[in-house]
């Protein structure tokens, strides 16, 4: 053990001297930033919510800021092509088969072709619309948490069938996805000093390997089931299509089972993390602002009525719902930090950026910039009245799904799911906080991760509000109230 520590000390000293000499020889103008410490740089300045810490530092050092663990900027650069890659990610090395997934893959021919393939065969508007009846039918069998609902829909769309929690592991989908998000967001020394990933001083590698084994066995089972049943199937799902490409050998890039599993892993994690967290945050703000809840309910009554459920075809008519969702996604950024990597040396705003630098776009800070948003800390859906600001990445002041080449490819599906579930929950129920809690007392503490969620469970009491003659909807409504993962105290008829 003493030899290991001695080796580490020698390495750090040599590394520090190398960086010092390199900076002396290359006196280029770098962005401003705080003073760092030897070796660890500015890691000590980051706490449990690094997006908050970066925002505070930017108030002192400016929107384009240099720190030794990377670079944060509040605005997108016109040189987006240079920043289209992703940095080394120790978690993805184990969970995504060497960063072969869409989210963390390096920019290049493989990533471009895989994104195109996923968009055409699973995430196009036509494909999403084709699953509308499936989403409606599955609503009568909603489970107790929205993450489970997302898992059901994702499994049906991608795998062609539903899977139960025990099919994955005794801990279930939600628990394992939470652990993935926690480990992936935990500062890993292996990301900044790759050789330390092998030593595993934090114990993260062992836990990542355990998770990787669980998901790998589940995904292998799915692929094997598809291989065995291909001759009996009348229609092909996403897995069948990927197997066809793999076996044909016609792909323009290397494509084997590990690539299939990496993409399937992406689909599961994205569907069970970001959308459920977004819905819970929007409901949190509606509970904190009862007048907004009432205004949204009034719109739903006028457009939909109280005799039926909200349908996907209603969504485009619900203008105030659109404002509520936009404001919820602005105020509560579910994915607050977007990591990128500079693929070559470049200059931004007269500052030199090294090839290989980590570029961290602080979406949380963009969404709360007072120069862009008046009273940015307040939940004000009306700020979007008469506004043409879009959430699909074209307007850089609102980027809940990112922008450009590395924007979320499942954005349209996520928008439909969030809009529909929020609308149905508000339409079916009146909501109140338990134990006489006042709206201003509801906490908004965050738990940072790949998807930043509430730190504490959201608790609320639903009261059935649709007309009594709609008796066939009652069971559905109760199940709907449970899907969000709210800890319901009681159900009032």
C-alpha cells in the first residue's frame, strides 16, 4: 500500500511540473477563472450540486470560465461542430460498453450513423404517433410510479413486450436506474486521471461493474429472445431491426451485440430518468402555485370537458399547458450540465481553448440568467404569452433537451409524455398538500444526477374531480394518481 501511495505522489509531482512548464511555454490567453490548488485544481470548489457552484463562480469570473477540470460557458458557441464530441466517461466505459451508446459516444461516423438509425426507426414523429394507441391502452394498467410507466412504454416500443421488475433484478428498474444516475454523476477521479480508475480509490469501479453485469444479463436475454422468435413474428420491433443490420454486415460502421446493448441501455436510462423527474418538478411547482393549477384546470375543462380523458390530439390546443411545461423545464433543469469535448484547438471570444478540453454548458445558469429572464427564480408561465421561444433547441435561452448535434434525439417523445401525463393528472384531480402544509412550505431541494430529481418524495392528496357519471374512469384515475411516485396520503371520492 505504501508503494502505491509513493507512486501516486511521484506521479502528481511530475504531472504538476509538466503542466507548469507547458503553461510557461504556451502563453496563450485563456478564459478567466478562480485560483486552483496543485493537482486537484478546482475540484474542491464543487459540492453536491455542481450546477449551482458553476453558476456562482460565473457571477465572479464571467460567462466563459476556465477551471482545470474543464470549461463552463453559459451560451452556445458558433463553433458547435468543434464541441460535438463527448469527454472520457469512466461510468460509460463499464455501463455503455466503452461509450458505444448515443449519449456518451465520441463524435464520428459511428455516432452519426447510429443517431440517424435510431431517429429513423424509433424516434421519428411518424413512429412516435404509431404508438399512440399503445399508450392509451396501457393507461388502464398503470403501475405505482411514473418511472414504471416509462419503463413499460419504452419496453413496448423498443423490445416489443413489457418486462416486470424481477426480470431485471430483485431491486427493480427504478432502483437500478437511480443507482446508475447517482454513480454516473458522482465526481470520479478516473474521469480526470484515467489511471486512477484502475486503482479505484473511491470504490466506484466495483459498483459500476456490478451494475454492468445486471444490465448485460438482462439485455442479452432480450436479444436471445428476439433471435429465437424472429421466424414467428409478423412485425419487427427496434431490436429486430438492429439484429438485421448486424447480421447483414451492410452497416457503414462496426456493429455487433455490444453496440445493440449500448443503444438499448440508453433507451432505458433516458426514459426512466429525465421524463419522470420533469413531471414531478412541474407538479411541485403547480402545488406551490395553486392559482396556476386552477388556471390550467380551467383550460382543460374548456378544451376537453369533464366527460372524458385528455388525449394526445388535445395537446396542441392546450396553450396554457404548453406555457406551464416550458416554465417548469426552464426553472427546474432536469439535465443541468451538458458535457462536451473540444476536438481541436480553437478560439472563442478571443480566448484559447485546448484540444481535448472538457466543455460544460451550464443549462441551469442559462435558464436563470436575469439578463434573459426577468425574475428568473419565479415560476411564471405567463412569461411565454406571445412568445415564440421553443424548447427544441433552436432558442439558446431555453435548452431543456440540449441543442445541435448532441441534442436529445428522443425529444419529441419526451415532450408528448410530459405534456400528456401532466395534463391528465391536473384534469382528473384537485390536489392539496398534507398535514395543513402551505404551498410556500413545500421544499424544492435537489438531488443532482444524470437526471436531477427532488431530494425528498413529493407528498400530496388527490381529490376526484371528474363528473360522477364517468364511473368507468374512476379506477383509471386512481391508478393515474399513483404513477407519478407521489406518496399519496389518502384518496378522496
